[in-house]
C-alpha cells in the first residue's frame, strides 16, 4: 500500500485535521563503552601504546544530522530506538616510537656540534583500525500513514511477499 498526502489522511489519529508538525525534546541518547589502554616502554628507547574501545551509541530520535533516526510513531517512541548513524563499535589504535641514539652509537663521548646534530631524533607512527558505521535502511514508503517518507524503516512481516504484488 503506497500512501500519498491525499489518501494518508484517513490513517491519521485525527483525520479531520491536516498535517501537524510536532517538535519536542523527547529524544534520548545513550552511550556505552569499554576502554582499554596498554603502555610499554623498553630500555632500548622503543615505546608502544595500544588502545581499544568497544562502544555502542543508541538513540530514539535525532536532530537534523540524524534524519534517519526520526521517531516514526509518536505513540511508540521506544520502537524507534536504534544505533545512531555515528556509532562505531570497535576502535583499535596503536602508536609507537623509537628514540634514535645516533650520538651514542657513532661517537664514544658525544659533545658539541656532533651532539646537537645527531641527538634527539626519533621515528614515530600511529595505526588505527575501526569498524564502519551502521547501515540504516529506509523503506521509501509511508508505513504508518504520516504522509512523510523521510526516515521510515521497512515494516517486514515474516512469510509475506515483500514485493507487494503477485508473481503474475
């Protein structure tokens, strides 16, 4: 059943009224995470720092940046609770560095210009790996009669033909 502005009127809670724009602060967001850090310094001047974050960000409504997390049904705000489009589940980051001691390796007793030129060098790096953003699927149709196609998720009932027609 595809609805448009004209035939959606009968599905509204108050069909005698036109489209009503409701703005409220009923949205909710929750962030859970576990963060781990491991730091190790070696005697040879090598250092290694590792960080891991497991997280989940949930939302049941959103602003302009979260348009696909709009509350579909104002009478069932809990039904719109889902992962936010900005939720990243796993992040692993490692940074490493090695203090190069050219002055101590090349010269037995460094001093003066040699120490100023060869001392204080290091090689460093950062590597980060993370999972991607959640995939949010929109139906592109009016599932509950609001005459608004934005942000509505599919309404799939098991053992039903999802094409909306016959095989003819």
